[in-house]
C-alpha cells in the first residue's frame, strides 16, 4: 500500500507481488475466497481452471483482496499461491508506469491447481507511461494434469478531466487466465476497470 503525491516506475523498475496472495493446499481446497479444489485453479476476477476451479469474488471497481490459492492433490503436490495485492493512492497526482506492476498467480506443477491473479488498485489524477505493463494474470501450468488460475482484477480510477489533458499512456494491461492442461477447462478472464472510455 503506497500513499504518495506522485509515483514514477522507471523502465526496468518493478513492483512485484507475484505469488504473494493466499496459499494453496495439499489434498484440500486452496486458501482464500476463491480457493480451488480437486486440483482446480484459484479464482478471483475470473473462475479458476479445472473442474474444481475456484469462484469469483471481490469488487471490479475497488479490488483490494489478494488472489486465491489452487487446490492440491497429495503431498508434495500442493496447490499454488495466488497473486498479491497492490494499492497505490496518489489523489490528484500522476502515476507513471514505464516499468511494470505485477500481481500474477503462481504456476502449477505436479498435479496441482495454479493460483489466481491478484489485485492492482490505483487511484490518481492521471495515469501515464511508455511501454509499461500492469499485470494480474492467473498462474500457468507445467504438467499434463494441472489447471491454470483465473485472472485477477485491475482498477485504475483516474480523474477524467485531468486524464483528458494527459497523453494516452502506452501500457499493456493483463488480467487473463493462463492455460490448463489438455482436456482440462481453462479459467475465466479477470476484470479491468476504468471510470470512462478514454483508454478505449
């Protein structure tokens, strides 16, 4: 949680809370409101992958909870961790992202469910950036029986009047789920919220 007047993330700089959310579990449902079960991926903005994928929860407009963990099989095949949560408050100020803010879920391995994407919630006067990246994706899979995590949530609540006088940022936003193994249902896409359509 960062409260500031302005913040500048330089090219190559990063705020990284990957796999810092709710934990996964062995032989049980992963932790968190969207914990996956039976090797299912964690859910958050989108449902987790697999037949035991975790449910969605939280707010698209003000996401503050971390991502949920995946369900495991047997020890040591524990489900994986969800992405963490980033909160940036710069009321009236500029948030510039030339680097990256990431809250991605942990990848699944050894018959387990991946973690869901986490949360990135920014309030500011205006968002700026060149070749930046803001990401809250579900965890990927590495084995033939793993389920991917659901996408997380990103919300950028800027002042529309201030943003309209700022150059359109060159930032990639990602809240997608990652793949599941062949024949296992993929997770759901997460949420992306802006107060108006200026970025679209």
